[in-house]
C-alpha cells in the first residue's frame, strides 16, 4: 500500500495491475464506513475476481479509515472533501476515467464523485445504499447511541482493530451535515444498484433505481454486513462493468 499526501490529508491506497493488463478502464473501489480497502474488497474476493477479469484496481483507504489520516474535526468529513481526495488521487495516477464501485458510505461518495466530476466516471456501481437518509438523527446525538440501522453499523465497526472512535464519530457527523438527496442525479453515467435482500440500510433502493432508470440487483439472503462478500454480487458487477470497457 502506498501513502502520499492527497489534498489536506495523507491517503493510503493500492494500485494493482492484473497479470495480463488489457485496455479496459481501471476500477476504483470505495469501501464502507468503519472499514478499509483490505477488509471491504481484498478479503472478500473482489480484487481476485477483478484482476482475473483483466482490470486494474485502485483502492484507497478513505480519510478517517485504515492507514490514511484520521482527523477528528467533523467539517473535514463533508462529502466534498472525500470527492476532492478522489479526484486528486486520479490526477496523481494519471487516470482520466474509471469505473467506480462503492459500498455503503463508499456508494454515497461514488454518487457524489459522479455528480461532481462526471467526465471521470464511466460506469457506477452503488452497493448497500438506498434513498433514505441512513444518518438521520446522527447530527442531533452521539453516533451509536440510538437504534437506527446506522447506529447498529457504528457499534459493529467502532471497536475493530485500527479504528479511531473519535475520527469515526467526526466522519458520521460530517456526512450527516450533507444528507443524501436523489436529485440532482449523475447524468450520462450508467448505474447499477445492488443490495442484500435483508439490508435495512438500503431500504427503498429498488424504487430509486426504477425512478432514475438504473439497474437493480438483489443479493438473496444477505444483509448489509455480508452482501459484499457474495459471489453473485461480484459476478453481477463484473458483468455490468464489462460492457464497453475496452472502448472507454
């Protein structure tokens, strides 16, 4: 994993070439809240399968996570700061355009990246993500003290090795200050939504996909925590990303 200054933080990331590099556009993987690149993507088979498909994989530890910087000021976790980090990373790597796969918080940030810099995103995959404000009420209390789906996620991840409770609380508060809205939407970017059939965080996602003309894939018998490791999920995403990948 490489560590370099990116914007106002130092970001760790991987840049992985497949054994037989082709002309397909690289894939940028954005992990969820309280996770990191290895936990979300490396240990769940995504890197292996993408490399087998001939795709170059770019995987940051987002600010506040993994081995990247972990500021504790909530204002430094507004979505626009994450987007700036990602654009700076693509510039550093000399990548004009990528496919983007985000899960949970990473999906929200992938949406914001496609809105802010649509020319940098060819295809967009949003997993474990729906139209409801998953952070509703966080700005009025302490993350993890309530009984919302997000509070449950927070309590699950805050004690994981390497996580900083103050940084994660600041991250939650910063993003809660900019609630997700489905309008405006990314234009000209094909979108695939995917969610576990038992995922409360992604409630309503099928309706959102239908409303904006996106594709939706349900991951049977999976919830928010374990949908990302589903082989069916990976296969659906790789098939979606293969469309026109060598023409971008």
